[in-house]
C-alpha cells in the first residue's frame, strides 16, 4: 500500500459508483453490507475519498446515498484510519470483515451485515515465526474489537476476535479464528485486562462476566495445478472448506457440538480455457449456529447475521459460471437455493424462508477507469 508512494497523496474521489435496482418486493440482498431495498425502484450513489501520509498513515471514507419512492437516506458505509509501524498495521473505524475462503458466504465474518465500528491490529505482511513454528510457513495474525448496536437484547455488546492464517506448503492455506460476544448493558462490568482475558477464558455460570457467546472456525484451501492431465475438466482446481463451531461438548472448549460447515470447488480455467470459470459452493448450519441463551438476539448486527447470511438451521447452494467472450466483456450466470433461518434463539425453530433463484449478468469495461454491470435475478 505504501511502498514507492509519494510522501502525501490525497484523492477526493478515488472511486465513484452509481447503482439502480428494480424489485417486486422489499428485499435484503445477501452479502451487500446491510443494504435494504424497497419495493419498486431504488438507486444509490457512493464514492471513496482516500489520503496517504508518508509510509505510516492512510485513511479513506466511503459515503453512500440511497433514494427510493418513500425516502432519501445517506450513510457512511465504511471509513477508517490506518497506522503502520514496521510490520504492524492498526486500523480504527468502520470496515467490512471477511474471514475464510468462502465466496458466497463465510461462517464467522462476512460482508452480509453493515460494517462494524472496530479497532484492528494485524501483521501488515506475512511473517515467519521463530523456532519450530517456522514450518507453518508465511503467517498472518489479526486481532479486533468491535461494538454492536444499541437496539438489541443487550445493548452495546462487544465482539473480540482473533485470526491466524498460515501456509505450510505452496498449495495449502490454513486458517483458525475465534470470536467472542461479551459485555453489554445488564452484564457484569469488565476491567481493561478482562478485554484480553475474555478471548481465552470461558465460564458456564450465567452470572459470570466470562459467560460469553463463543464461535470458532477452522478452514483450509487446497490449490492444484495442471490437473487436466488426470481430469480433463480444468487446468487448475481449488478446493476449500470451513468448519464453524458455536457450541462444544462435554466441558471441552474444542470438541464441536452440531458444527456448521462450508465446502467449495473452484475451476478457474474450465475445459482449459483461461476465460471460463465455474464455482460450486454448499453451506449448512444448525440450530446452535449464531444463537445463544444469554445473547438472545444472536450473532447479528442490525438484524443481519454477521457470518453466513443463511443464519441458524440454514442451507445454501450456490453455483456460478463466467465466460469472458471479449477482452473487455464478460457474462455470468448463477443459480442459488437457500433455506434462511433467524439468529434469535426464540425463532430458531420457526419455518425457514426458502429462496430459489436464477441470475445472469454482463459486465463491460471500456476503459481502465470505467466499468458497467447489468444484472437480472429471478426469485421463485
């Protein structure tokens, strides 16, 4: 981000985006940063402003304005200040989080909900750990804290989370993460040291400050090259999977009880063509996923699941193919089937909303600075 840049850079408008929607009913598109569309017509206009100071500070802000038949609204979708010292990067602000290899969803954090106000500290570049840990390969470390909204069962509850990514072999990437939902009005107060302890300490006592909503995830990505010698379907192939654990068994903080999972297949050059791609992804969650007996609103923000949009007891099948028919023109088709549940424990056994849709889109990039996308989705 900073290497080779001038001492001072300021771009009042680094990106400009205009979107128009026509929908037959009120919808909340998945993985759209909490976007809510009203029936009939909606339009949004947004832009990014960016600055950089030397090799140690940068920041940006992304406001967006939305217009429909009933109201006009504006919001700061994202905005952050980033400080960098050696190989440590600190971020303060509002930003979407996506942890895991999934494309149409992620079990721990995705961009389905509105971005959280947060503090993050991470390695700016992968590091090699000392001693025998060097065999883990290039490693990234990240820690974050975020505050949830006021309009929920326990107002202003907090999230603390950490993630480790490492690659012991060129073809293998592994990740482990944990998020803890804690605090909030009506819960026991915490000392400054407790904000660190809560990431590693747990309790079964409902009145204990360390009785928290804990979610773990493990993920792996395998990349194979030149597989067309054995499978004439694609030159390269990527397999990925994620396991999500919201509750554990037998007084054990590791052994999963009713885990959620996500598996995916990605073919970046279908039938040996560099301009053709195919992706298939399947996800499934249980009644334990994203729910909690104390934090009854669940693992959500502003009514949206913070992880996979399918919520509790959900399922999601997603298939997408793309073809670049001209250097600047690409077409895509998709199919999806989902059962979407609630994160609220009182609603976890209610009937789930079923969705089945087909979609097609075409994107055109006449210049490096301009791209146009036209898409259509039919929901049954």
